[in-house]
């Protein structure tokens, strides 16, 4: 998998783990309701990539570090376990 594919898979997976719809995630990060679902869908399908500010908001809402979206599998698992549990990383 390339970095874009890793990002899209991780974003969709963690969003679903948090039980958020695409629309709900978009709205929580500050997107207009009329485009929220479409924008998150485009991120998850690799059509667009969020800018750094948007990515930081997504990571905060989903309770992961931005690095989680591109880290190798072992590091991603560690980041998810430690950051989500409130432990210092």
C-alpha cells in the first residue's frame, strides 16, 4: 500500500471505531453541514487530502495523533493504544 492508501484506510477505520458518520465527523471539525459528508468521503476515497489544520482537527476528534494516519502498522497500533488510553506518548 502507498501512503495515500494507508491514510484512507486508517481514516475510515478509526472514524467507524468512534461510531461517527462521515457527516458527523465533518460537522464536528467545522465543515458546513451541506458539504461535511462529501468532504470526508473524498478524504476516505483518496480524491482529496485534508490540509494540515483540518487533519489536526480530524485527529483530535478521533482521539489519535496525526502520525497515526501514516505510521507503519506496529507504530500505528502503539500510537492508538497509548494515545487513546490517555497515556503520555
